[in-house]
């Protein structure tokens, strides 16, 4: 190798995304319209009409750079979450927020703490900076907050928590997170990644932004990619007190959120009817998948997101069998879960198509 890249960069295992529909169509000679993709926790309803209209209007201005400070989107978020505008960071997806936190706070010689089986981007964001990863063993496939608190070292600058977690679908109630925040040293920043928050049933939802005033070391991360149906646009946001927000802004790429994405997000944020429809469709689809797995006698992790992790045995073979039937799900061997598949909740007919093919491939 003649290129001098840092060793910690060479050691990174690149992110493995869900297989795109177009790729499966090419590889297996299938009609793209007949392929069912339940692999990336996307919203099966697609984009809301309100966002579609806002995007169409925004196209006229695409010759210009976006508002780099995202004034109007921040104003909308500020109103919705009752936080000042200088507590808001916009991201190219919430993935960007995770990276901004890592780039602002980590460097070689310090560490980040996250759970085994938590979202793959925590490892990537940590490794990119040359910082050390402290991976805390999971408890029942979820975060063990006591062990995570205990794992914080003197060089730890960042802790990542996914709630609900992907790929396992586990959830930590508000009081557990609050107790964790109270126990963490004030100079250790906690990223609370709530990408699936909108899929929680109302009784479990809590407004974590209310913890921000008491915790200058908290970043709450949210996304428009999941329940809001805008995954392809790449827009998310982080909420944190002004000092942390200012630090993240220093490492933020100018114009990191496109003008079309900003316009769509403003419209989607106001579209309560779409959000409600997404929630209900997911609640029903999740119940359908989980009861089918129960009937098949398969182990699964009761999910609080828009996907279910199910134990199938030889997951690589089952994944392959489903691909041949035109159904894309997500293998999770890269998470250290080679017996499991993650299945995103789809439209009712997509769930049915999956279950029909799944029963066949599983020989049931
Ligand atoms: C999908 C996901 C995200 C972010 O997705 P973006 O599209 O980058 O907003 C963040 N965290 C978790 C746990 C996710 O599953």
C-alpha cells in the first residue's frame, strides 16, 4: 500500500446498507415493481403529499445554495419542541448528527461508549476519529445502562444510546434514561438517538427535549427518514444546549441539508395526519409479523420500532431464499447476530407476501 492512510481508517468495516431494489432486479432478472423491500426501515407509505408539494415548489430555487443555517426549518423545529433556535443542528440525515458529535468531541486518545448490538453508525463515527470504542455487552439484546455507566472511562467523551434501538427494536423507558443522565459525569456527552420515537405508542412516548435545560451534555437526535417518510432526502436534526450546538456547527459542512430537503421537512413536520397514518399502519403490521413469528414458534425480539428481529437459524440461507422470491430483508451477521434477520414492517400486502415466502423458505 503506497497511500498513507491512518491505521484506524484502514481498520473500518464500511457500512453495509440494505440491498437496493434495482440491484436485486439486475442480479436476479426480476421486475423491480414486483420486488418487496423490507430491509432499511423505510416508511412503506413513501413521502407525504405535503412534502411532495413543498419539494415541487422548492425546485424552482435549486440554482441557488440552500440557507446554510436552515432558518425556516429551525423555526419550525423550535416551535414544535419548544427549544431556542441556537439549540438546533440540522443534519444530512441524523447520521450526520452522530458524525458531527463524534467529530466535534472525539480524537485519538479518547473513547466513546456504546452498546453491543446498537446502531452500526456509532462504531463508524467513533473509528473515523481515531478514538477508542468501548463496546458494552448487551442485556437481553438491549442496552445495559448500568454497565454502560460503569464502562465510562476517564478518557470517555461520548456515549451513544439508541432508543428504540436498531437492529434489535428494544426500548428504555423515560425513568431509566433520566437516571442514566443523572449518573453520567457532566463532561461526558450523551447522544440520545431517537430515530424511531414516532413509532412508540402514545403511553410510552416522552419528550426528551425537556431534559436539555438540565443537561448541557445531552444531544437528542431525531430524523425525518423513518416515520416522516423522507429517507431519500437525508434530513435529521440534533437538539442540544448552545455550547454543544456551537461545537457541532464548527465541524458541519456548509449547506449540509439541501434546500429541497429543508422544504420537505418543514411540510412533513406539520403533517400530523401522515404521522398518525404511519404510526397506525406500523402498529398493525408489527402485530401481524410478530403474531406470525409466534405461530411459527420462532424467537423474536418484541419491537418498539418499525422492524422486527427474528431468529431463523441459518439467516444467510433464508435471506438468499427470500431474495429469490423477490423479497429483501436485512441480514445482521455484521452486528454479530448471524442467526437473525431484521424485517421492516411494510404495507399489509407486502407483509403478506413476505410471510408467504418466508413460510416456504423456512419449510413450514
Ligand atoms: C435509521 C437510523 C438513523 C438515521 O437515519 P438517517 O436516515 O441518517 O436519519 C439513526 N439512528 C438509528 C438507530 C437508525 O436506525
